[in-house]
């Protein structure tokens, strides 16, 4: 079933990107001085947000289509997990993002670093949500 296969592929791409950010990109970025850390995070976040937001929405919509087609409840459950990234990002992560975006790199310091440590932890939730959705899609009926 094409909708289910695509939902799985996009969810796996979302999870893979999120995990990469948590285990490679963000830890490497945290090794920079405060100014460079914030200066690097800003464009990286903007690009990552655009990519991951699209992957989550399209994967969720395709999973809903697979649910309609198969009536397999796992497609609905997986859609809920991948789509949960949207409200989590908007309600939980976005306040931290707004605070970080408001700090100019020249004004970076202990507060911006503390916020970026917090951001990394919060982003880990996105990795978990994407991974759970992917595992559910693997188990869902075709």
C-alpha cells in the first residue's frame, strides 16, 4: 500500500534527522564558544524546522490515508505520534526558540548556552516521537 509505505519512509526520515541532530549536530555545536554556538544554531534551526515540519505533516497525512484504506488502528496511532511533533514544537519548544532568536550572537553568553542545552533536551522528545511513529508504522498492516 503506497500511502503506508510513504508514511513509513517519511517518518523514518524524520526520526533519522531528529536523532542525527541529537547525537551529532547539537553536541558538536555545543563545543563552540557562546557566540559561534548561537550563530550556528539560528540558520541550522530554520532549515531543520522547514524540513522536519514537512516530513511530520506529510507522513501523518499519509498514515491517515492508510488508516482509511485499511482500518488498521496502528496507522492511526502512528499518525498521532508523528503529528504530535507539531503541538509539542509549537507549545513546548517554540518559547525557547523565540528567546534564542531574540539574542544577537554578539550578546550570547551563559543564558543563551543554558537555553541551547534546554533546546537539545526538548528536541530529544521529537526524536522519540518520530522513532515511536516509525516503529508503529513498521508493525502496521499493509
